[in-house]
């Protein structure tokens, strides 16, 4: 899977980023994000 983004700030400043990943990488990133965000959400409910 591929993705890219281009951010134009002015005519002279352009930021470009691209990424290539596998489905296993997406699952790993989602698991890592959930491991970080779930405890934060639980802590804010108190």
C-alpha cells in the first residue's frame, strides 16, 4: 500500500511525504496506537 501527501505553504515552500507499508505494518501501528490511547482515555474518565 502506498500513500503520499503534499502540503503547499507558499509558492516556495512545499512539504512532501510518502509512505509504503504492508497490511501487517498497519495492524502493528494500530495495536501500538491503541496501547497508548486506551489508558489515556481511561485516565481522563476519572
